[in-house]
C-alpha cells in the first residue's frame, strides 16, 4: 500500500487534515505539494479529448475549469470546514459574487447583516440590484429583525461574524434555525475566524465563504477566495466560476495550501496577543471602550466563547477624543503598519471612519457605531511587548 495518497487518509484530526488533506502524490514521490503551472492539459487521443469534454471521463481540460493544485487546496479547505465541496476563486469578492450568481436569480431577495465588508455591501446594494436581486440590511445580533425581514422571495441570509470593526457576534445556530424554517440558505463569511476557530457548517449554516487573502494566506502575499458547502449548491457556484472565469491561479492555491498548514497555530497566536492587547487597552485612561469578544465586558462574550475556539486577531478601541486624537495615535506608532488590510503576520492599524467606512454618511456611521475616535488593530505575530510599546507611543502623543 505505502502512503501515496494523503487525500485518502481518513478519520484525521483538524491539524492533520490541515497538513495533509487533498494531496495525491504524482509518480515523482514529491513530499511537498507540486504547483501545476499549466493553462491546459493534453489528451492521449482524440477519443479521450472527446470523452473529457463530454464529461464521460473525469480529468483536467483547462485551468479555468480545474487544476490539480487548486483542487488540492479545495479538498483541504473542504475537509477543514467539514463541507462536501469547496470552490476556489480569484478573490474573496469573487467567492461572494459566484455564490450570488450561482444561487440567486432576478426577483430574489437577500437579508444581510448591515455590518459586512464594505465592498460586499456595494455588491448587494448596487450590482445585484441591477439584476433584480434586492437586499434588506438588518442588525447582525438581532435574530427577530432577520426573521421580520423575510419575504416569500427571500433566498439567502448573509453575514460575517465577528463583525468588522466592532466585533459583534452573531448566533449562527439561531439564525440557521430561522433560515431553515423559511427554506432560506444561510451563508457565513468566515474570513475573521477561519475554520481553525469557527466551523459554521457544524452550527447549521449552508455555505461558508472566505477571503483567503486574509488569514488563510496569513502573510499578505496573494489574493484568493473560496466557497464551501453541499455538492448541490457548490455545483452551481462552480458553474459560475468555470464560465465567468474568476478562477484561483495555481500559484495562489499553492501559497494558500502552505498557509493552511500553519493556520491553527497562527490563529491561536493572533488570538492570544489580541486578548492581551485588548485587556491592556481597556485599562488605559484615554480609552473610552474596547471592542473585542474575548473581554468579559463584551455583550456577546458568552456566545463567542461557545461558538468560537478563540476570539480572533482583530479588535477596535475608542479614544475619548475624536478623529484628531485617533490620527495622532496612529501617526505616533512606528512598527505597526498603517493599512486597512488584516490577517497578516504584520500588525496593522487603521481609522475606519476615514478609510474602510469612509463612504458611509454621518448618519450611517452613527448607526453602525463607527465613531471618529475608533481605531482598529489587526494584531499580527510580532512580540506582544513590541506591539504594546508601539501603542504606548500612540498614547504618549495624545
Ligand atoms: C477582505 C474581505 C473580503 C473580500 O476579500 P478580497 O479577497 O479582498 O476580495 C470579504 N469579506 C471580508 C470579511 C473581508 O475581510
């Protein structure tokens, strides 16, 4: 027998799957997963080409359809999320777009959390609307509001948890119950937790969406996305990717495969440092409040402790002064990177009200809790003492 097919190993735990799932060795006996940089694949004969195109024989045709490195990534992430199938995409937004194009049609209605990634909001509010799909936005944590927004046309619930930047936590099992009662699919953008900390399918969600660009890569190198769920729905999503073309490249899939191998270790390190920083920030006199589900003072702390394995790497805090103090704080740091990205080994710091949420009207910002004194930190993997010392420079500048 030997050990040729790591993909056939069964009954493995999360960490073993993260390192081994999905890889079938080629005849070369390579240990690390190979990168198949080829746009197309050759056939042994005209008859074989016809059989592949006709679907009577499985196999690769063209890398917009399938690629072995991409498939290895898809099988590994599907195993980690506990889903039947994963479809990889060129970015996180492509994953959300392919999900919507695959599963919705004109006349359908979506209920979405209002606390979602800004570009996702634009996708629903502007582009899907052009094709006759309407969206109602509701508060993430108000289960009754989700149910009240349901119409006979509602086909999809969409949310992110914890939310960005205020770290509100949705009760996935409760919302899955509402969705099931009404025959609606529940999609969870699991970018902030990753399967290392939260597995939405186990809690009753139908679809998990990822921006692999963030923690799955974990080192800020490449863009990618993924959708995980049942075979039936994923067949539709795959059809969109194969036809529309937002395919993940083999190179990026290879980078993400390597990222998955260290995902749990990294997520626990991000979470441990973020918790320590959140506690320290909460004790500073210039801080009005800290938003982080790991703090006992967070309104959904108990839910987050139940639903997640740890609390993640992103936190936000409010300085008592307004924009001026927030900008002074940010500008006084020396190590932290001033960028809106997150999920990187390098700690990032940003002012949501003038960047990620800058498009919102003052009223919308107020409704979403994005105050001018709010600062978001996505805690990286540097020494926590150095991150804290950099924040101390921020406080010293106020
Ligand atoms: C970044 C992000 C996206 C979009 O992903 P891209 O890879 O940038 O397209 C979607 N959802 C969340 C929560 C994100 O943070």
